[in-house]
C-alpha cells in the first residue's frame, strides 16, 4: 500500500502554488479551540499550583505560567495564519511539551527547568526553519552527498580528544566548554535529520536497488559507530528501524525487508557476545532484582515508582522521583506515572498515537514521493523513540537510554524532535495547497 501511495504521489502534477486562503470556518476549528484552551488551562493551573506550594513562592513557576500560555497561543495562531499548518498536530505536540515542562519544574527544582524553558526558544526557531525549508526546497537529491559528509563529521566529534565526552554511559556528547563556549550537544540527534534527507532522496528516485546501496551502506556505518564506538544503543535502534521502515515504504519489498530485519537480529546476537555493555544491558533486563543496589537499581526504582503511583497518582509534587537515577531524562516516564498515575500515562501515550496517526495521514496525502517518504520517516522516528524509552522503563525491552520526545530534559533532543514536527507541518501545508488548487481547478471546469 505504501508503495502504491508513493507511486500515486509521483503521478500528480505540480502546478504553481496558489495564494493561500483562510476560510472563516475551518473544519475542526471548534475542537481545536477547545484543545487550545485546555492546554492553556493546564499550563496555568499546574504551574501556579507549583509556585504556591513552594515556600517562598516560586517566581520562576509564576513566570512560566504567564509565558507558556501566551507562547502557545501566539505560535499556533501565527503558524496557522501564515502557512495553514496541521494545527491539531502542533497542539498535541505543545501539550506534551507542557506536560514535560510542568514535570521538570516539579521534580528538578529550578535550574534544569529553567534550562529546558530556554531550550524552547531555539527549538521553535528550528521548527519554523524546517517548515520554510520543506516548503521551498525542490531538489533534495543534490544535497545528499553533502549531508552524508556532514553526518560523518558530526558522528566523529564525540571521539575528539578535547571536545568529545561521555554522557550517561555513552560516548555521544560534545562540549565546547574547553574552548570558552558553554555549550554542549549530542550530534547523533541532528544526524537523524540528515539521515531522513539522505534516505528520502535515495529511496524516492526509483532507480533500482543498486542506487539505494550508498544510502543503506551509510546507514549501516552510522549504526556501527553507534554500537562499537559511542555505545548509544537507543539511537542505534532508531537509525536501524528508520532505514528498514523507509526502505519497505519505498519498495514494498517484503523479502528484502525481512532479510534486513533478520540481519539486524543476527547483529544483535553478535553484539551480545562481542560487547560487554550490550551483555550487561540484557542481563539487567532479564533480572534487575539480582542486583537491585547496583546494576539493576535504575529499573527497580522505576518499577517501584510506577507501581506506587497507582491509577491516579500520588499528586503533583508528592512523589519521590529523585530516588531514580536520571529521573529527568531517561526515566521521566516513571516519574510521571508516580505523580500523575497510570491513567494519565496511558492518556499521554494516546497523544503520542494521535501524533503518529496525523503524521501517517500527512505522508499518505503528500504531493510527491519524496515528501511522502520524508513525512513517513519523521513519524517513524518519533514512534520508535517513544517505544524504545517507554518499553525500556517498563521492562518490556532492554533499557537503551533515549529521551522521551518533547518531555524529557535535553536541548538536543527537543530541537531534533521539533525539527521533525516542522517537517510534518511543512508537508501538511503543501498538502493543503494541493487540495485548494484541486478545488479551484474543479470549480473552474464547471
């Protein structure tokens, strides 16, 4: 089905874009307004509650209670007025960002929450930049080799002697502090976007499997660096399933996709016997209670936090998330379960499912094979990343250590995820222009 959809998208004519029109009655506008006001109400009430429960009153929470609602309203109205984006998708993303901001303000005191709030500024710029680039770029394939070169350089930066370093057990971090600039980032987060461009360009051209080999080999090289050098197993899974999923969406070749999946399984078994850090992750996953004080401490404390929250949670500010290492990044889902309850966590996962469905809808409605694949890849990355971290925290799969999209603390992850959303919003805007053009052509024919 995916292959036929892409073929249909290729056959559509790309006529000049008509000027955008903004209808007074937008489909779903009433529901979107209710959702907007619900998000604003949640932001104000939760942050004001956190401010008043502190002694003295937390001024930072009060500032966020004023800034975040205004920012939400301004961003949604501005982007919708200029580009007529998928406002429901943007609102759901902003709702997750609000949950993350409230949780971080509660469990990390003020410093981490303040940094995360500041990270929203470049992340919004990244989102807008992604929309603009997607709408204006036409010949993406000419940038593929440049993207490959930049990606290799970025992936090798953490191994540099002066600026490279370790972060949560993985050598995937770059810090410019030694150069006099107090900035740190995770290059593999931005290589995700480059991978999306490279794979979409290679798979959308329909020039045979031989023309796809360089992109597939590049993806395998990135996975090898992540496994053997950086020890970043979570990002490795994202890269692997991104490549496999986009290949199947472009070709519908079930046999080769199955062979790729089987090869990945064989590689995982080989990595278990070759690398100690992989073996340790698997042993902790099988039985974390065998060493609950040391190696299994994270998983054990996360499971205790989830169970202690029950259905409705202990209440905002009443949990003990600091018992969990990395509670503000890898294990923030456990902290949310403890304070807000399992029911709230399930509703949060439903929001993620809604975002994934909107992304797939945008992919199916895309006006070109390239945009269809790009939207599918961006959606797939968000889906895999969410599954990897939630599955790891709940002991469904071995813990690999990635952030929960839009919620966990981390500037690199937030900017990368917002760029993926910007890609989806840009393509949704182009889809809407295509529908408007088709309606005008139909009206002209009558």
